C-alpha cells in the first residue's frame, strides 16, 4: 500500500486529498471531506474512473463561498454544496436527509466527518432485512467491502454512521445509516433518510412504478422539473399504488443506451422517494422512511437504524439496471434455501372455490391435479375458525374441523399420499372484529382511543409493534404448522394501516408505531423461516401490495397480483421484472373468463405468461374445459424444461405492449449464453402485419444458434443486430415461445 492511500479492494481512501473512492466492477462513487468544517460532500457516482482527485467537482473554491478562507457566505455555501447526508436549518434550504427535534424545541442539525473504518464484508442491521456478503471457504466474507463514515453533530452530541457496502460481483452499492444519541438528553428523530445524493441535473427523467389493486407496478416515466417529485407510501406497506423505487435516467434512455441511476429500499413499510431540483438545477435524490407520522424518541445512549438502500448505476440503459438488481437480489438479498431451486408447481384453491370448500372438494382437485403434473395443493383463505366469508375469524388460527374433519394433518396426509405437497395460507397481521381473538384482546388492534378504527375488507390490523401480540399470533401459527406436513406458507396482508394508535406505546412514542409494526412483521417472518427452514414462504398482500426487497429477504417469491389475466399481467410483470428477478414473481394460470377482468385468453398464452414467474395454477382443475385440462401435462413439462433458465438466466425486455399497444416480448438467456428462451405475445392481431421483427439480446455474437423445431442455424450477431422475424399469429392474445440453443 502506498503512503497516504488506504485500500481495501473496492474501497480506497486517499488521505492527502481526503477522498474516498468506492469501485464496483463498472462504477465509481466518490466522496470528499472539506477543510475546516469537515463537511462530507458527494463528488461523483457513475461510470468507473481511474482518477480519484475530482475534488474540484465540490466547487469549494468558488468565491465567495470558500469555507477554508472565510465564513462570510456559509449559508449560501451550504445551500449549494453537494452534501452526502445533509442536515437541516443551518443554511441548506433544500430537503434535509435527517431532521431532529430537541428537548428545547430546536430543529437545527448538521454533520461533520470525524473518522472512518473500511473492512471486509458487511454488518447485519439489527431487526431489519438487509443485503449480505457471500462467505468464502474459510468462513470469511468474500467480494464485499464496507466503508463506515463516522460523523457527528457536536452541538447535539449526535453521531451518525454512514455506511456504504460495495459488492465486487454486481454494480450495486448498499447504503445504510445509523444514528446514535451520545448526549445526556432525549432527542426526537423526525426524519432519517437511508440515502441522499446531490447531482447536477442532466434533464433527468424519473421512472417510477404505480398502480392500484390488481394493477400493480405499471411503469411511469416523466421529466423532472424544479421542485419536488417522488413517490410515497403512508399505508404501512409498500402498496399497490406506488413502489419503493425510483430511477433517474438521462433523456432518450432505452433498454440499451443511456445512463440510469436506480434506488430501491430493502423495506416494506412507509417510504418517501424524492427528487428535488433546486435553483441551481441540481437534483437531490433521497429515499427512506416516510417522515409523515414518523417521530422516533432517541433516549440518551440509544441508536436508530434506517432501512438499507440499494443504489445502482448503469451506463448501458435500463437493461443494465435490471441486470444489476436481478443478480443482486438473487445473490445478496434472498436467503431462502429455495432460491436456487425449482419450486413445486402449485395449485391454489382461491379462484377455484373461494370460501366454498371442504375436504372432498379439495381432494378432488388434488387427485385430478396430481395426474397432470401439478406438485402441491395450497389451501388458501377460509380453513380456520368460523371463517366462511371475509367478514370474520381472522386471528383465530385453529383449523375448522367442520369443513375439514380430521384437521389439517388428515388432509395433508391424503394429499401426500397422492404424491403432492401441501401448503397453507395465513394472514397473521390481521384480526376480524368478529373473531375470538378480538373479543379477547380488543386492545391488540391498531386504533386511536375514542375513535372507531376504519375497517377495510371488514378487518383491523393487529398492533405488531407489541411483542406480546406477535408472540400470541406465533403461538397459534406454530401449533398449526407443527400439526401437519405443511411445506409451503402463503403469508397474506389484505389491508393497509389506518387510525394509527397503539394501546401500549406512550404518547411520545406513538410516532414510532408504523416502523415498529414493520419490525414486528419482520421478527415474525424471521421466526417462521428459522423454526421451519424447509417451508417455502410466499409473501402476498392483496396481490402485490408488499412486493419489495425487504420481503424477499424472508421469502424467495411474492404473489405478484390478484389480476391473473394473462394480458393484464403483461404490464404488471414488465414493471415487476424491471427490478425484481423472474424467480420471485408469483404467477399462475387461471380460468376464463378471468375473475378480475372477464377476459378470455387462450390457455396456452396463460401458460407462457405464468412461465415468466414461479408458475402454478389458480383454478378448479375438475371443472375447466377439457381442451384446457388436456394442455396441463405439456405445460407442466414446459415449466420443468425451462425453469432453470427462467430462474437463473439474464432477463431482457425486447418489446412492451404498454408502449406499442400491439405486442410484448421478453427473453431470458443462460448465464453462459448457450441457451435462450424468447416469449412473444401478440396482444392484438392486425391486418397486413404478416410478421414482426424482434432484436434478441445477450447472445454470443460469434456463435451459432438453432431454433428448436425450425430448420436452419442463425448467428448470434444476426439474431441480435439484424433481428428475428416472428411469423404473424392469428387472433388477439396469441403467444409463442422460441427456444434457442447454441450449436
Ligand atoms: C388476497 C390474495 O392476493 C389472494 O390470492 C387470496 O389469498 C385472498 N387474499 C384470500 O383472502
């Protein structure tokens, strides 16, 4: 190591220049410390650089704002300086990354650098989901390094640790912030962002994901302008409506070209993502817990951990960001033993029976399904307490033996005898007003004293900020899960939080409820996966209202949407796959007319769309048309043939029906480039359109490929640059799979 240069693989500290350089495979991130007041400035994030001395980008020498020379215009200086983690109220009038309130009622705060540490691997974040490093054969972390910048507000005696972890194998930087109260006084944190980044605006456009129930994660793109723009959730969950993700892209960015800055949170509760453009046309990008209703009491000696943020930069368009996030989530977020495994093809009884089922009906479905190649029956809502509709019994996690004589163990045994696995639905966070649990513990529901809490789907939310509530639910769940051979759990959550009030929290801690609720949910999921490590967990929230990297830390897959219509799913799965790997996308073939939109689509097309996910069925296999049922053995074989590729390969978006209104196409390519699967869905037939050309991606340009079932051999370069002609299909909603193998 050269003098004055402290290096730890991906992270280097240049002591003389007081610059930190963080390098991933293709990106660099530079941080500088100013003279005098030791402000931590953001210098650069983008394409990988050789040079490190880019301090000129901090503009600290631009008179009259020269902190090392005079303090004459400190306020003006602070209002334009690209601060790495800005405080509030001392001259920077832009949106602060963190805010406080002191006992004296003051709100000013400002951080300065004190020291740093660079080490291999990364620390866990207590109670929160977070990315992790790989472990080498020697048990030591591999390919991951962390920089911790220790900074302080010496007036408040508050310490912040800004931590940055770089991962060698992916172009992602994980950021985390921890705040410690070193003073003798209580202080209230009213905002703690997980990341902040100041950049010159480059006519950025923001890409965000939006929707509604059964219409999640549609992609929106718009130019950002002066002022604030962003996405938030105050629903206590990531939500159907918005999504904990934003990307800023340079104008005209396509799948292949343009620069992309992506940010997502490893968090499932309330969030705020904002891009503020200021008077100097610089943009401050932030992500973290939504400050609305947030107020955390930090007693002397206590600390607060903000959720982790995942940053990525791509110089090669959206597909670069997608690839980084897919690989990162598969390798550094999902822990489940199922993450690299084929998941059993399941059949879920929800759209088949809703609440109208009994053992006989379930076994009839299972018997028929087993003969068709389906591998697991999942019993959805309605198996417990007096649950005969969605009006009652949530919280009473005891099997209803009237519906299921012999209980779950008898049912599971019967199903196992058919050669199938058995899975079960829960909604642990909820309670029905008409339930034994609520009658016994009315104070366990979230509510404001004196105000009747609002119902949604006729249910209340349990106060998971209280450990006794979490324990009480766990006891019931554990009993059920130990009572039968249950190999899969679907964890549902069917309403957002409202009427925020906890019967257990003191008045000055009520502002902690939403975050403490999430910590309670995470703790229960952790108990579930550690006590039953072989259970395959699928998260769900009224479809896809809690689809985020936080949940993927516990479950390798998430039910993507309650809209199972193949055509509606195109936009939903396109938006989801923009940042999440296909291996996480819960997708099933359902019956027609579709229960959400009434559309009729070919059974074959429904299979192709579900194939770009975990794959399963959501129908009564004893009652669907014979010509559909006959297709199931071939469909299940198709899943087995392609799932390794879909689950582990690189994903490319080739065409978007949301943009062209006509057809959708995506492709997966094996990591070694020797095999690829292209899916083409013709949403609308059109006269005169005999064929369509699509340009493949990710192949070896100098290798030859054969298309299964067709004559001839094509060069990878031909398929990518000249394109592949997909013959016209007859009718709307038609689909085609194209399988290529290198020769
Ligand atoms: C919402 C889920 O998304 C559905 O799949 C189903 O499990 C219902 N809840 C059951 O209430």
